C-alpha cells in the first residue's frame, strides 16, 4: 500500500522495494474486511488526507488487535494440541508471545476459556520482545518441562499489518513491505507421540551485540508501534554473529560444520543474506527460511515456528535456529531430531 506516498517516483520506488523483498504472498487480518483482499485493507487504512495524516490511532489499532489476535491464536493452539495428541486438560503451563498488541484479560485468558485448559494452568506472557520472542518463550517452556509431569503450550501471534506506517520514511516503508500476520503454537514436554513436527530442545544462547542499541528499535507511537531498522544492521551481523555462534557451539562440542540444518529468522532478504555470510553457510542452508519468507512474509515471533515445521520432515541431526531483535539482540536455539 502506498500510504502517504506522493507522486509517481515515490510509488515506483515502493514497487521496486516490494519486488526485492523476496515475498510473494502474505496474510493480513485486514483481508477479512471484504471480498477483494487487495483493496480490503483500505477500509482500515484510508488514503492520507495530507502530509500530517498518520493513519489510525494506536487505540484503534489495539481495538482491532484485541478482536483478531484471539482468532488466530485459537486456531494455532488447537492445531498444536491435535498434532501432539495432547488433551487440553493435560496442559500445565501456558506461554504466549506477541509484540504487536496488548489487551487484558489477554490471549492467555481467551485460550483457557475457549480450549478448556485447566483453570489452574500457570501462565507467562512474553511481550514486546520482537522477532525472537519465540526463542524466549520456548526457553521458558523447556525449563518448565523439566518437571516430567509438565506439558507446556506455547502460542505466538503477531498482527504486524496493524502497524503499517503512513508517510515516506524509507525505514518505515521497508517495514511495511516485509511484515505480515501469523500465529503458530507448539506443545513442550514428555509426549508419547510428539507428532511429525517434534523436536528436542537441547540448548539456548543469547547475545546482546555491543554498540548497537539504535540499530533496531520498536516503540509505541500515537499511530501504531514504530520500528526503526538502521541500514547498517547487515554489516553489524556480519561483524559479530559468527564469533558468537562459534563460541556457543564450541561449549557444546560442536562446530558450524556439524550442524545439519539452519532455521534463520528471515528479518528481510538483506538480513538473511548477512547471517548466511557471517556463518559461511551455503544457499541451500537458507532454503527453509527463504521459502517461509516468500510464502508468508516476516510474521515476527511466529515465523521461526513455521520454519521449524517445514524442516521437521526433511532434516535430522543437530539444527540451529537464530533470531534477531531490538537491542541488537541475537537469540540462538540448538535442536535435534
């Protein structure tokens, strides 16, 4: 959408940006607003009335989030329970993750009611952590699942399309072109039949990259949540990511060459390419990440679960997942099948 763009030159630049994003299709809850899925979002995002028009208020966007997020969360959580062959009554912990909206009672209360989870279920919400929030949620789930009787439901839901930015700021237009809506869920614990997508969570690692607090930010404005993504992020990744990953894997007696599969969060084509260069990966190693980006766009925290689902049927052995978020923070996860 050319929200706030003025003149043919700006619209042509926006079209080139979209073509270079690597995204062929993506979902938005705004498509529910009519039969024409291309024009439907304009009901929520009408054309700017002038250069100072910044679109719907944050309150309007959060009202839509509270209405739409539970729908996607329920679908994803119900599918995860069915795939794991776990009865909702067996769930002992519920962990939700989202950085694109807030309301209370929140997603957790909705999932308890609609899925008939135990009313005594222990709850945790991972909020506003960005694209790597699924890593943090899964790390907490693994800790909870140290109790052999625990079964943890993790649900990530993101409605990025509610934060499209009006105007011509290049960084915000890049975000408009990349982000999408989606939800994904997983069940963590000792499960007799883990389903086709079952993974063993071996280890987690975090790394706050030095001298990069402004490289990626996520703030709440009067007209939606606002992302800033510095042009230098790929260079920062190339400079720091390899040494951190090598050091982390070495503590597990592993080398990069020992890894059978890579699940890299596709923040965008340039970021994905930078991670590949930093780790000296082959193009084949990035195929799952590129496929999810092309089909779904960047769904923030939910994206990594989509990638792991695709990998599950094709990769065996040690695998590494990596995500990046505001800070600039890198999160890593070592998995096995």
